[in-house]
C-alpha cells in the first residue's frame, strides 16, 4: 500500500488582495474553505417514467468561507476594512505555498469572541463567495 499524501493545515494562510498581491491576515487559527455545490431543478413531467421525479442540473454556488483569528483590536483593522468595502478578493494559500483557492466575495460577518479575564481575544469572520472560486497554482516561495 502506498504512503499517504495527507497534509496537516499548519502553514496555511488567508489573504486579502491589496493591489497585485494578497496581504496575509495575521494569526488565523482555523479556516473552513469555500466549497462547491449545485442546485437541482425539478423537471418532473406528467409522463415521467415509473412515476419517478426527474431533475436537471441548476446553478452552481460556493458555500461560505469562515475563519477565526487571534484578534488584536486596531483602528485600521484589515478585516473590518474588508467588511466596510462590501466586496473583496480573497485567497486561501494551502500548506506548501504552491496551491491557493482564490475567490471574490462579501464579508457578511465579523464577530468578536467573548472577552474574559484569562481568555485570548478572538474574532470569527464569514465571507460569502460571489462567482466561481478557483484553485490556482502559485509560484513557490
């Protein structure tokens, strides 16, 4: 049996496009990448064979991308700036740094976590992709 090619997530980075490059978001602790899905459209008709429902492929869409950060409140927070902008270009760089998931999207939520005497400050971010997310090759480091 061949050895596995599985990887751990350490080294992944999330970035916000700034000009021609992606600026990494600091201290990301967890990322759930955007996923792909396709709607179905009911195409059942009065003569559908054996009374089975029939479907055709509908529009494709991407699920939300969510991530958490160790939040350091700042007046010029890039995540809040992306929220205020209403839209942006984003990139999830996978471990190894040669493959990335790039997509346009809208920051729909920026939620600071609970503040407690011994707890770290954190925040959760949700981005709704708009259009097709792309897996792309990026030049190595």
